[in-house]
């Protein structure tokens, strides 16, 4: 199973970016899908999570600015990021729980850089 993230880049504060992550490989079903981020010198933190049924949860720091969504038919998860702040600068990584028919496994994407300038 591979997760391929895309959509990162550089924007000014107040701008928007949309991240996408596509899962491929031996997948029967995908459970929760998540976005994490890791800034230089800081621990990795959870940004948003979405269940297969569409229930979502966000870190307090991104509530009302970020929106996570998914397409179960395409095995993709997106993160719409609005009103970006310099403190949102980080490498963003996607994560997914996948079922291959016999067991659940968690996989990570390679990360995509988001840089927000003031």
C-alpha cells in the first residue's frame, strides 16, 4: 500500500492551500484517514481525522480554518486549509488505516511541505 500526498507549497499568511492524498495498492477498505504535521524542532501533531463514515475531528489550532474530506470510491483524503498562518508551516503527512482482507495496517505518505510567510 502506498499513500501519495500532493498540494503543498508556499503562500502568504491569509492564503489557502489544498492537500490531497491518494492510497493505492492491496486495499479492500480504508478506515480512518488522518493528516498530521511536523514543524522543525517540534513533535508530530495530529491536525485532522475523518472516519469512513465522514465523522471529523480537528486540532484546536486549525478548527474553523481547515476542512478534511474524503472520497471512499477513490481512496483519497483532502485537507482544505484556509486563513493560513505562519505557525501552520510544517511538513504535512497523511495516514490511513487500511484493510487488505485479512488484517488492518496503518500507512504513511511521504509528506508535503507547507510554508506560510508573514
